[in-house]
C-alpha cells in the first residue's frame, strides 16, 4: 500500500511540475501552493475563458464547414481566344425548293391553300346555354374538351375559331413557343387561340416531319450565303459544322482554336459578307430579311433561338465584344460541372442551357413517346459523335403531333417549369466564358459595291437561271447583303474567380487567435500537453508493473 501511495504521489508531483511550468495562462496559479480559495477562483476563471475559447473555435469550424466562397474580380491583359460564330438565315425554306418537299400539307401551307380548320388544336372550345331554375336570364357555360375525349353530349352551341387562315399569319409568329417562356396552364382560356400561333405551330409540325436531308437541301447553303470570310485579314476556315433547327433551318458554325485575337478592333477580328438570298424568301413566312447570329464558346452546341441575335440586311454592322471569364469552385464549396470531363464524355462543351434542353427532350421522349426539340438529334452532326441518350426508348421517336402526345407534353411542361431542378441536374460550368456585345452600324453597300456583290453572288450558283437577283428592286437588293465585323473591343477581360471564404490556413490562424486570446494557448502548448500525457502514461506503466511483481511474490 505504501508503494502505491508513493507512486500516486509521483504522478501528482509530475502533474504539478508540468502545470507550474505551463505557458497556458492560469494553470500555474491553479496548481500553486496558494490558498485554496485563490486556486478555486483561478480554476473558475480558467474554465470560463476556456469555454469561451472553445465556443469561438466551434464557430470557426462551423463557418469552415459551410464552405462559403468569396468572389475576386481582376482585369487581365492577354490575347483572347475568339468565340465560335453560328449563322442562320431567317428564311427557313427557299422558294425554289418549296415544291420539292414531298409533303403536301407543307406545300399547301407555303402556297397559301392550306385550310387550318382541318388541323384543329388539341382543345375545342364549346359553349352551352342553360337557364337554371329561378333565374330570368340564361347562363352561359364554357368548357374545354380534348378532341380525342369529346363526350357524347351535343352542346347547344359549338364555337370554333376561324382557322381558314392566310399564310401571312405565319409572319406574325416569328418565335416558336418553347418551354422556357410558356404559360403553366395546361389548357388555355377560351378565345386564347391566336391565328398566328396556330399557323406557325402547324408549319413547324409539318416541317419537322421532313427527313433531315430534305430540310438541308431545302434550306440556304453556306456556299451561296457566305460571300467572304476573313479573320485578321486572312481567309477563314470553311464551316465544317451544320445543324438544322426548326426555327431557322440550316445553321452553320465557324470556329477554330487557332483564332486568337492579338489585336483589338475590326482588323484583329472576323469579317463576314453575307448574301441573304432575298429572292428565295417566302415573304409571307417572315416579316423581314436578316441573319440570326449566335456567339458561343468553341466546342459548345449553338442555340440560336435562345442565345442568338438578329442582324439586319442592308447594313455594315460592327459587333464589339467584351469577355468575362468565370471560375467556380467545385465540391465541397459548390456544385458545378467540369467542362473538361464533360467534353471527354460527349465531345461537346458543357452549357447549362444545353443541359436543360437535353434533359427536357429526354423526359418528353421517355414520358410521352415523342420529341420536342432538336438538340439530341442534331448533336451527332455537330460533334461527329452520337450522344448516348439511353433514356430515349426508341430511335425512331418523332415530334409531338397527336392529341394524346400534345396533352402529355403540355402537362409535363407545366410540371417541368414549376420545378426544373426536380427533373434535371444542370449546375453551371466550373469554367465559363461570357460575351457581352455592343452594336454600331452604317447603311451599306453603295451602288458600285452593290453591283459587285450581285455579280459575285450570281457566280456562286450552278447556272445563271438560279440567280434572280435582277428581279429585286434596288432597296430590296441592298437589303439582300450585309457585312459584319466581329472583334474584341479591348484585349483585356474581366476574370471572376470564386475562392474559399475560409481556407485551412485561415482556420488554423483564427483558432490560434481565439485560444491565444482566451487562455494563451499556442502551438508549443501542444508539446507541453504531449509531455504531460507521456509522463503520466509512463508513471502508470511503472505502477502496473510494480503491482504485477507484488502479486507474483505472494503467489
């Protein structure tokens, strides 16, 4: 027993020695030979300070685990990679090809002889007039029914909109109704059917039934449209990518990773001279002549409807660009898509808009058995790689044309719009280039240049009879051509970089500052604690070994 008491005294003495020499504030006063009430007061003060310090440490760790980010904005100066340029003629189908489509409905639409009353929309407005008991005046009740589910009740009156529309109504609806800007109503209210909407939707539906090679042949060709293309004074590479959109027909992309702007202004950018082929325009289909232009990152899929701008004919237009690069932090600080890894998988650069469009088309195909859109089918022609859309059950899936498909499509669109994140996981890209533009322009060309452009254009056609520019009036002929300068306004760009609000270095510094303020703890105090723990463990080991020897002697 005396041996145990002696060893306990040794451990207590060891702890007292360590405490008296500790650099942690208050410990030496707690283990000193001072009166017990002073030592107790110092113990209470130490515990309060330690508690406050630990509270500060927990707050710092909580902030760190939130993985917040801060944004740094810098202006950098260096040569800038030139964006990809996608161009489309506003006229979808050439007049000379309108008779070779192989679709009688579409040809009747184009020549103005199509009766829209034969293709009613999915909803029929019906009105019934009844006189409830106890009333002097009849009450009118309006209902909507799907034409596939019309009840076997003949209403008193059937009201249908006048759908024998002229082709000119097509020109009043120059933007296809897509799911981004549509109403969340499954069924429109009475009288909401617009003639231009019905006409344009009917045209789009019939156009989408054409085979791709027919649509390509019927649209404007780049070899006829693009009279001249230069980049920094040298001829451009020939556009190698062609997609077909339901809104603009043929669209062509000019892109090269060799296009690096080392000079600001028009001389360091791209210049395009365009023949709009106005003599091929079906005028009642479009209200004007022009070009649809989309600026996007090299390797990304173009979306001219959602991300494009319209350039007017008859002008020399300067399009000055400014670049902003955005670098986002990935997990655990945020959710973003690694563009490099995405490109390796799909051979196309990732964009949030493209991801949402692909997700939408995939869900429509899976739930309704039809396709609304063109990205999943056209991406193969843009990347030379078939996108693996495993969710599409049938490679022969067509557009949403039947009433059942339209009803399914409308309901899915409503649900999709209410919660896109429920259906799709489309975070922003980890690295993104954003281009802002400013326009300026002048009337172009003058008479001498106009005659030169007409001769150059006619020489592009296979035979002289194919060129009918002489049939155009002077004003229409001028609007047939446009010149476009695309360049960077300055060789500086804004770089927005997300950085951790709290990195590990800052966390260690803040923890050290809080504990140092409260109890004077520093990094060296860790070694003091290690020394004390090792000393106690050795003393306990000697105590246990001593007890073992004593038991062995008695045995």
